[in-house]
C-alpha cells in the first residue's frame, strides 16, 4: 500500500495491483482496504472529514466491514465502489445482456450510547453475485426476479451464471 496523495482531508491510496493484469498481482485487497480506512479515520479525526480514494486493489470483500470501522470510531461513512477487473454482471432494467458491474454502496452511521450502529451495505444488483455462486454450490434455486438466462428469459437456475457467467443479474430497484 502506498499513499500517493495526502492533502489534508484528501487521501489517495494505491494498492499496488497492475490494473491490466488479471492475475491479481499486488497487495491483498482486504488488508489494503483496512489500512486505507484506518488512515482515512485518522485524517477525518484531524480535519473533520476525509475523502479517500483506493485504487489498484484486488477484491476487498464485504465493503460494510470498512464502513463499520468508521462508525466504531464515531464517524459517518459513505462508500462507493466500482467493481472492475471482470466482465459486467448486471443487465440494465429491461435489458437482457450484462452491461454493468455490481458496484457496491455502503453507509454506516454511529449511534449514541449502547445503540447498535446502522450500516447499509448493498450491491446495485438485486442479489450479490457471490450469493448466486452459493446457491449453485448448494444446488438450490434463486428466487424469481433475480437473474435472466443468456436469451434474456427469467430464470431461477444459478448454475449457468455461477459456473460460466452466462446470463445476467438484474438491477436492484428495477426501473427506479
């Protein structure tokens, strides 16, 4: 991990992964994301806010993990991620072909006292692609309305998507 920009409340962190290399060389995304988040927390405590960008990192895992670090530190956190490095997984509303990533959004808000902090963590697809793989591994069907087959027909069979990336996830909120 290398901090490539440090200008008060603005921080840019580079994970060291070559974005043109599909072999995922470079730092481990989950470690880098945690270190970058801890650096952002320090900056936010100094300046009242921190805008941090993380680039060239492999898969960071569950994005809510890092937002929760912020709320545990008494800070509100809003994160946006663009899932890159693989083919699109999500069809636009009414579409039949995957054209977008799952692009997670996470918001975490600390609450006073012993109240449990609020964390919102979701993909922009109606279901996370990893959940489709879990269903396929368990030989279970998906709920209707989550997936279309390669011809754009609704399907509950996770196998083709999970194993061969055939078909597409549907967007959360559908037409909204």
